[in-house]
């Protein structure tokens, strides 16, 4: 169920929230479970039943893990992870794997088109982290079945995260309390996320669609398109994260932050500390460190980093462009760490931020085009293959300059500082009127434009 739809905003959300508020405190967890399952069932009716059955089976395996000796726990943990990975590979990578085998051999597979269930990657990582945490003894005790199912189906995070670990989630369930301060903060956060999505992300999505459809782009047009997609994906995903965090605050749960001004990063390493924070942390804790991390000799550190970034690319999609995107960041990180680190540290901070932003924008072009030939043509255009400037370049620039200026301000701490100062300077009702105005403006954009789903729903 998309948070940026008129149906959700004016029908589903008011109904769900009214039911939740009317439920006594002791029953709120169970009502939230019913609401969460209903929300996911609306999106994925068949897979939601399969996921419910899978979650119950995994819960029974988890119970069994608590009753056996340590050497048997590892086998059960591997069974849990194996089941989850099998479903992930089947639904998301079935065609990709078979097409790869066909390319390497002469065997011709008959491929069936499979549509991956919404949020399957986020669901899989949540289940895997739960199994590993349970095996490593990071959970104090086996949770109740209802709490575990709520962790799996919790509707603000199930489709696009942020990825939460069970101990962090469980700590907020007892008891579920709703405060006026958290409700006010949640509403403001939700509206800001909605505005990011429907005003900025959707506008840049339309611009990038226009530019990328042009067969012979000038260099300036190609870079305008690259910047459009760079801002589109940021405001799309961070907008969803803001909305999910805001919804959770309304429900009495605080979710982890997923972004921290990534386009203000002064290095590629710094960028990945700020972008999709919960995913980066997940790969560090459950893949990189178990492989040995940076405690090994240099060849092994390079191999560990290569594995992590190859998997990071594949996590985003079953396509070679995502693999290239992951390898691109592996190369940049290795160059930054072992070759150019000393030089970059001597550069002015502003120059480092600008260079990082440009490298990230180039990387997003690998991400944006599943068709490698189209990707190649676009990258060539960015570096002048079709000329430097054309008449359309000025049209794109002139007609979207205001949105680019808003995007630059909103993706830096400046917007947050203005927001906090305005909130402190104005009386609360005036501040709320400003948020209400932003909400009305967002609804106007929703009503007058074509519906644009969130980009990360496919992951």
C-alpha cells in the first residue's frame, strides 16, 4: 500500500489509525499486527499468506534452536537462512541465474516471468538478522509468536525499510504508548516526507524520463538528467523513510534513521555512512565482519570488500547494471583507501564534497539503466560524445532551475536549520499552519500529476 496515494492518505490511514487509537493499551500490539498484515495482504495477497506460513515455521525452528546444544544451533540457523535465501533467489533472481547459466553453456532454459513480491529483499534481511542474532545469543529470550509476526509484517517498514533488528524493535513494544509530542513530531515528519516524494522526486523523475528518452543528448543535457536522477532517488527513498518514521511515531515506535545528508559527504566512504544507513550497517555486521573485515591481510581485505559490494549491487536487483554499480563503488573505495587517500585529505572540504557528489551522480547512471547499451550511450553523452550544448539544454535548465535550487537546499543541513529556527521563532500554531500548507501543496501535486510509485518498492 503506497503511502503517497490518495486512497492511503484519506481512507486507509484514517481508518487504521482510528482503530489503533480506540484499542486498549494491552491490545495495541495485536491490533497493529492485524493492521500490518491487512496492509501487506492488500499489496501481495498470495505472498502474504506464504510469508505468514514461512514466519510461523521459522518461529518453530527458532523454538527448537533454544532447546538444543550449541553445535546443533548452527545447523538450525543455517537451515533458517537457507530457506529465506532460497525464496529470495527463486522470486528475485530466478530468471537472472538461468539466463547467466544459458550464456555460459549451450543449454537453453525456458524462462518463466516471475514478479518479485514487494519488499522481499527487506523482508529477507530482517529474517536473516533475526536468525543470526538468536544464534549468537543477542536475544534475551524467545519472543511471543505475535511479537515475531508483528516484526515481520510491521507495515511502515515491510516494503522499503528501514531495516530494523528484532532487539531494537521488541524494546519498544512493551508498552506501546502514544504521546502528544511524538504524534506531533510524527505528523510533521510524515508531511515533509510526502512533500519530498510528490513535489521533488516526482518532478525530477519526469525530467529524467524526458531527457533519457532523447537519443542524441548533448553533454549539458546528459548532466542535467544525471543530476535529476541523483535528486530523484534521494528524495524518493529518503521521503519514504521520513514517512515510515513519521507513521511509526504516530504508533508509538521510533525507527532508526536511514539518511544523514548523503550529498554532503566528503568521501565515498563517508557517503555510505550517510546513505541507506541500515543497509550499510547490515552488510557490515552480517557479511563484512564475519568474513574477517579489515583485520586480515591486504589481499583478503580487498576480497572481503569485493564480496560485500558485489552482493550490495545484486541486492538492489537481478540485472548486470546493479552488479556493475556495486563493483564501481568497490573500485572507488579501494582507490580512496589505498591510492588517493593522502591526496584527497589535502584537498579543501568543499572540493571533496563536490567531487564525491559528481562520482555518486555518475554511479547513479549505472543504477538507472538495466540496458547496458543505453547506459553506455548515456555515459558517452555525459562526456561529450554528442557535443557540449544544444537548445534543449537551456530549456531543461530554465524550466527546472527552481526545483534544483530547492533540491540543493533540502539535501543539505541548511533546510533543517531553517526548519528548526522557524519552528523556534514562530508560535506552534503558525508552525503547524506551515506544515498544513506543505501538506495541501503536496496533495495538489498528487491530484494534478500521474501517480509515481516509490523506486525502492522493486527491491
